[in-house]
C-alpha cells in the first residue's frame, strides 16, 4: 500500500484520541516518529522482515500503525494504558505477534535488531530488519556497541532509523549530552548515513528505497508533537498528557488537513 497524507492524518487522529482517553503522555515522541514507522510498515516490511521499536515509549505509534493494518482493533486501542491490557506504555514481551521484544528500557533495541539481522545471514534467510531509535538513545553506550557490531559484520540487511526531534525528557539533546552533528559522528563508525525530512513521504520513501551495501542509518529530521500546533517542538509533549484545548485543536487540525 502506498501511503497518502490522509492515511497519516487518520493515524494521527487515532493516536491522539488513544492518548487523550488514557490520560497518558509521551505523545510528542509518538507523533514525531509515526510517519516514518507508517512508511516502513505499509511500504517496505514484508512478511519475512522484522521491526524493532527501540524507543519503546513510542509504543502508541506502533499500536496505531498495527491498527491501520487491521492487526489491532479499536477495542484493543481503547484499552491502552488500562489495567490488564496488552497495550502498555511500552511494548509488552508477549501477546502481540508483531512485538518481538519488550523495549521498556531504552538503548537495547538496536542490539536486538542487529542480532536478528546477523541470525538471518547465518541461516540464509532473505530478511530485512528495521530498528527505530530515538536520537537520545545515541547517548547510551549499548547503542554504539551495536553499531560497531553491525558495521563489523557488514549487515546490509539492517536499516536503522533515528527519530531526530532534538528533544528528550529533561531538555534538548544538545543541552543534556550533545552528539551533534549526529549524522557526522555516526558516519565516523563507517556506516552509510542518509538524511531526510521525517514528515515528508517521498523523502522517507526515497531514503529507504535506495540499495544499501552495508548497514544503513537513516536520520529522520522530525518535530516533536508534529501536527499539534500548541505542542510542536515543545519538551512538555514528551511526558505530559494533552489538555482538553490541545486535544480539540489537534483533531481540528487533522480534520482540516485531510
């Protein structure tokens, strides 16, 4: 399925509704990565391929993406963040076939994805593995160790996406522990890097379509809280749930854009 902007607005609206109903935060980082995740799932991820959400606090975006593919129901989404739900604030370790690992602790998802990619090579399986990381995760040593492993083993079936929104829980990534310019620093490890507008479908599509000769890192330049004018680019959208005014404004904005 080739995605259109209307498909994204439908997913954004449902994501906002889900978080507002649950009174749950982390919506800003969900909205920043949703577009890239939707492109991967709808246009690139085959049955044999695998996806690892390393930035586990963006589980809402993953659940909504699965909903657009009819792998989760409205009833499932309505249970988000509730007692006895499968849809916790971070991906669960079991119960949802598309979720292979619990990624409640940040910084471990890329190691898991690199392991999947290496295992596919050893088993002779034609499999592409995608890992979605936050930009803040690159401050964690385990993520860099996984990158070293992937480059050393020339894992040309591994694609790493970075949700580069520039904000994390306690401030900007520059002020907490700067890794900028992130693309240049990571390119120093020997990985091919591409940069694209993480909210522009043709740009994302082009970055993922080109042939890769080793592991590939795609830097998605994104905006935290994308689509909610009162929350875009604000650190507060990392943790805080939407107010009633922000909720109404977001839905009106998505309806106008559709």
